């Protein structure tokens, strides 16, 4: 079977579903090799994605390597890199650059990212989160009367643009773990930008309802026709400005973005925005550094070691607080589940009723979530500015602390939980008020030599700051700038004057919910799973759902992703609209829940170990696919 045929078949869903996860069965990891791989000769694939909306995905089984991303063209770029022997990081570079072109509303070179990487021996976390400009201060989002600006007013324009970090982070990771030359990895995105790509249903849908994007002249000329309507689905869209910027990045690396004419254009557009100027400068761009951080790994159910990003991400801490609280309430199944390949797949366990989580289980899950989100709002912020409670972030995950918090879960809903006190000292911080979080894309990759990564990448809101830069090229198109500073608390203190940990400060990285996750067998150290999702604050719930579905309920990755979404952000109980019966809603209300049914549009990607190699799942709510051999 030729590579184009294999890719077309993958998109058409002809791969068979694997049986549910059998964790003890695995192929022996091939040894790392120093043999240089052949050069990448990128070719544009057939257009593989169908209509927008919910498109059921089959799940994909492969034997050696896999890449999962939010757009088939981006997935294919990573596939072609892996096919010629590129590393997981090589593939991630190619995927991200193509996403900047084909999914510009969610991520790109104007945003940031977190990356968790496993080289077969050691785990590394990379922080490419955006930073506040040196001239920013805690009053950045306050109006003349001292009240926070309306969220939409704050995000559109230059005010909320942080210093982007994704390219510099990928460059640092590639320097450590890359095998193919950097320039080769940028070429797929350059080729697509020059020759054009077909506008997907999701991109078209996002363009239809966004009036603010039309007000940016660079974006309007690129995405919209003369009559103000977006180009239709299937329209071949070329981006010569992005192609030129990427050519410079291919030659000069991240310096081409952070210095010189591209940086000057970014800073000018931010500072000179007509209605909402910002404070980012060329010095901020030149001074940005991606940071290596120590991952947090948490043992769970006596079998698994779940690893994720430390702060400024709140993702791993909140996910594992929820899972740990459920374990304390004995809501999870015992850890002695059989996992040998000789046994049949496990059936759905009691929490599922007719394939859906039941109201009793949802009650306890959302109560655990309230407790976790209360702690998140109280404590989590950039660790270079804010000390961890009790001197270490893992104090929030201590079994004794979780037992004390789990004791608060009763038969009726807490509705609004208060933060706990994991240390001996009472916190001096004020809880951050709830505010919107948006955007983002996720990439999971396992390469042919057992290296793997989970990377979540973002420009924050859909279309970021609604501000497009052409890098000073004067050409049509370009790339979107982030509005990441609205992930800070817009109010720096509460009514009593207590400061919020996640307030704006110069050079600070805003708190994030991004939750790139790698799971290992704690008994022998084998990698079992890579996963993550977009979705703002709901990323935590989407990730927790998939971990529970696969590792507790015995579902495969695709089945777990397909489950309806649910959660609480320490307020109402949110259920994915149209996915739960009325009886579940009424049962939750009887326990004191205020239930809202709403769109909870995850974009989960997951790759899990299987008896024959790897099994990948992609979210039916978005356009992603998994490809591999």
C-alpha cells in the first residue's frame, strides 16, 4: 500500500477498532539508533476531512508509530516526518507549523505551548508559555473606575498580547531531541502556505460569527471576501506572508520571529492598535526564554504513574486532585483489575448506565471538581512569582490532604466549595474569580523508537487577540497574535485588598489549564499513554474523563473520548448538551446541583499502548485524525 493510499484510508476510517486497553501486553521498544534518517521530501496529501460538526471516528491501530493532531493536514505532516525516521519532537515541529496555517484560530507561531517529552529513559517538561511584557502591571485590565474591563473588550487588540513562546520552545526541544534538520521540518507548512489548502468546515464555521476579526484589516483581507463573508468551505487559501516568515524561521530559527523585522512588526501592531493598544516591545520578544521544568508525576490506583506539567499549568494538579478525591471516596474500581493479554476485554463498569456516566457517579465527580477548582483559584500561578503551598506543589496531592477534602463530599452538592489549607500557614492570597478561558490545540506523538510527547499549544481565545501580523513582509495573510494575558486574573486583588496569586506582573507567565499528559506503568516504567485536549478551563475535565474511561473503566481511547463531557468549575454542574437523559439531570437537581446543558467542545487526542503496538483516538467533535504505521 502506498503512503498516500494509507493516509487516505486512515482518514476514511478503514482501520479496525482494537479491543479495550490491555496494559501488560506490549512490544519490546527498539533500541535508540544513531543512524541518520533519510531527508524529508514532503508531498501534499489528498484532502481527507469530511463535513463539520460531530463526525464519528473509528480509532486507529498501528504497530510502530503514531501522530494525533487536530487537523488532517497537520497530522499528515507529522506522519511524513515519522515515516522517514524523524523523532517525536521533529514531528511536533512539523505539526505545529502546519496548524499555524490550517487551524489559525487555535494555535500558531504567535502563541505558546507546554510540551512533555519522553526519550525512552527520561522525562522532560518544556514551558513555552507566553509572558507579560516588562511594561505590564497589575492594573493592566482595570478601567478608570478601578473595575475590571469586560472580557471581550480586554482581549481584542494589543492589550492582552503576551510574548509568544511556542517557536522558541520547539527550537529548544529540537536542539535536544531532534534528528532531522530544523529547516526540513518547516517545509510542509511553507509548501502548503504557498500552494494553498482547502478551508475546512470548522475553520469556515469559526469565521462566520466573528465580527471582531473582520475589523482587523490584515485578517479581513485574508479570510473574507469583498462582501464581508468568509471564503467558502473548500476554497483554496494561500498565505504568502506566513510562507515568507516560515522561510526565515527555517533559516534562522526562533531569532527570525523574536528579532528583526518580524519582531518589529509584531510590536508595532500591538502598540499601535487603534482602540486597545498593548505594551509588548521588541525587547520583550528578544528576551523571551523557553524554560525546562520538572514534570510532576503522581501514582494512581497503585498501577499507574500519571505525569504532567507543573505550574504555571494548573492542569496536572487539578486532574490528579479530582482523581485522587474519587479514589478516596472509593468511587474508582480497585487496582487489582486483571491486565494480562490472555484475559478478555473488561466490560463497562457500574458508573456507566447505558454507556453513560450515571447521576450518582456524576455527583461525586463534580463535587471533587469543585474542591479541586477552589484550590486552583486560590494557589496556582507562575512558580517564579508565587510560592507553592507548604513549600511544594505536590502538597495539594498528599493523600492525607485529599482525605480531609474528600470528607466534604456528601449526599448534597456543595454548590460552591472553599479552598483547603494544605500547609500549616493560612494562605494570604485571594481566590481568583471565575473568568473565561478558550482556544488551544493538542498533539500526541509516539515515534518508531519509543520516544513520545504530549504537547498542548494555544493562542488562548478563538482567533486570539483578533490581530494578524504579516511579519513586515507586506504580503497577504500572516499569523494571529495571542490574547494570553487575559488568562491572568483581571482583578489584581479582592475587596479586602488581598492580592490574587495569578495577577498580572511584568515577565510573569499566566496560569493555564493545558494538561499534556503521559502515563506510565509504575511497576516497570513502560509508557502507556499520551493524551490532552483544548478547551480552556474544561481541559482538566476532558483529560480526567479520558484517563478514567481508559484506565479505570476499561474503554479504549476512542471510546473514552466519545463519552459525553461533564464537569464543574466550582459553580453549576455542566453537562454536554443533548448527551444525557432528563432523568440524570433531574437526579442531579435533586441533590442540589444547578445544572446547565451546554456545548463542551473538547478536541481530545490520545495514543495508548496496545497488544500490537499503539491505538489512537481523535475527538469526533473536531477535525482531528490519527495516522501511523
